[in-house]
C-alpha cells in the first residue's frame, strides 16, 4: 500500500490539489470548481482496487424523474465514474479501477472527470431539481435588497410575471 500511497500523494502534490490523508489508502481531495465552489472526492484504496466517491448535490426537491433521466443519459458519456444516488436520494459520482491500473495519469483522468461532471452538471441539476427554490430565493433577495450575484447563472429561469430587476454582478 505504501507504494500506492506515495504515487497518490505525488500525483496530488504535483497537481497542487488540497487533500487530507486521515489513514493509509484514504484521501479526501478538494477539487476547486467554477459553478460548484468545490467538490470533495474520496480516493480509497482497497485490496484489489481504488474507489472514487464524490458528493455532487443533495436530493432534488422536485422533478426527480427528469433529474434521474439526465443522470442516466450523462453516465453514458463519463469516463471511469458514474452517477448514483444514496439511500436518501443525494447525488454522487462513484467509480472503481484495478490497483494495477493506478498511475498518476489515470488519477488525473479520474479526478478530471469527477470535476468536469460535478462542476459542469451542477447548474443543470439545480435548474431541474430545485427550480422552485431558486425562484423563491430570487424573490426573497429582491424583497430584501440582497445581492443577486450568485443567481446570475439562473437568470434565464427567472421569467417574471411582473417586471423584476435584472440580476447584477454586485
């Protein structure tokens, strides 16, 4: 296991990724994002393989069937990982590779895929599964004069029945 630990640590250090190593063979890697601020991803070495597990978002409030259809279709395009849900319906990415397949380049591909999927699909998952909450949050912020900056990505969803102020950067 120590050779694998060294390979993982070296690969993560080389890519300047933040991580915790609470015990041999277990790494909690923080992947920085643009849409999703960060994605925490576990790398867990077992006897025969390396598992990858990352939380993407909590259980959708609505449109479950549409969210799950999106995830299933998206799975066909992913490398080394797939979307799944846990017992409460939260959305995760999981994958597994044989220990002999673990190289720095393979770790880079797997972590890159986790980041691309979690970060790249994040707003779409929110739009589908949390549309009502996003609209409610927008209305609440407008009523209180709060910043709308982090709702800019959802501006297209906020079609007002009455005139609303545009979402600004401030």
